[in-house]
C-alpha cells in the first residue's frame, strides 16, 4: 500500500483546517434553532449547550396549532407547498421549451432572448417588488396564489433558460439528425431524445425553482395578506409583532419548515452539482 506523501498530508491538513471551522460555523445556527425547539419557554434563553429539561411539547403545540400565531399553520404550510411546486413546474416547462427552441431548433431571435435573460440579472429582484405589486394589482391578482407563482416564475425563468441552453448546446447534434432521419417529429424529438438526455439539468433547475419559491419572503409579504393565503415564511414574521414573542415556537416552526428543502437537496444533490454546472463552461 502506497503511503501518502508529506505534500498530500499537508494538503489534507489545510483542507481540514478550513473545513472544520466552516462546518461548525454553518451548524451552530441550526443547532441553536433545534435547541430552542426542544427547550421549555423558561429555559429558551438559559445559554446552556443543552436544556435541563428537553421536551417535544413545542412540536406538539405547532402540529396541533395550539397557539394564536399557529392557528392556520397547516393551511399556510400547504400554501407554501402548492406555490413552490407550481412555480417549479411552470419554470421548468418554460425554460425547457425555450432552451430546446433556441439551442436545438435555432429559432430566429434566440440570441436576443438569451441576452435579455442575462440582462434581467443586472437588476436585483428586490427592486422589482413594487412594480410587480402594481402589475399584479392591475390584473386583480393580489391575495391570489397566482400572483406569487407568476412572480417566482418571472424571477427564476431567465437563469433556468440560461443554464438549460448552455447544457443543451453540449448535446451531440447527430442525435437530432438521426432521430429526424428515422421520421421523428419535433415533439417526438423533444420528448424521446431531448428530455431524457437533459434530465440531470432538469432536476437541478426544478429543485432550484422550488427552493427559490419555498424560501421567498419579500414578494410573499407584498402580494399576499390574508392569513389563510399567506405562506409560512410570512406567518413566521408575525411572531415578531408581539411584545413577548414565543421564540421557542418560532424556532420550532422554522425548524420544521427547513426540513423539506433539506430533504429535497440531499435527495437530488448529485443532480444539483452536475446539472447546474453542465453549462458553466462552453466547449
């Protein structure tokens, strides 16, 4: 067995010296959130590394909506799920169709579409919040889930189109030619050749769009206001309106809300890295 060289040992040591502090720095906030979640209210700010009397009662209060701020917890959680999945699906459909048309069909004006998609990222999304609010108001979509879904699709689509187009450019053109010679229509070419080959990038972009909508606060706060229509991030903000905020319930709800995106990421992480970097370098 070949022993590692001093240079290799030194490289590993440097990586550990950097990686361990970064890992601790990343995990500390999550640990404190969990600490609040399992602490009784009187022990929440004790400063101890572990509560003297850990409890799961906070989770029970959240699940059974036994607090004023949590009376619509499951409705708001469901709103977040519906909006995130809808925004992810629409973004994926629009971006996939656009990337296929520009990259494989070579439609006229494709270069302009790509330039405009890139240009949109020169403007911070926060600057578009008020114009988006006015636009949705003009169309009568305020306090409607479609307003937030369309806003998220608007924000996510340019990046999604750009990534999928670059990844699509790497697919061999000979596959399209072979399918066409075999009598495949454009729709069959899209469904039977393009989509299967692009699946890693499609999964990555779909996950990106879902997580973007899942974590959105500003647009959700502006476009939705009814307690039964808002998403859970906006509802979490309501906890801070009280003079004596129930921090243990706030952290418990936040911890629960953080579990689905974490599960999605770890389920598709091998697609995330490969899919989002597929078009990073042009060959």
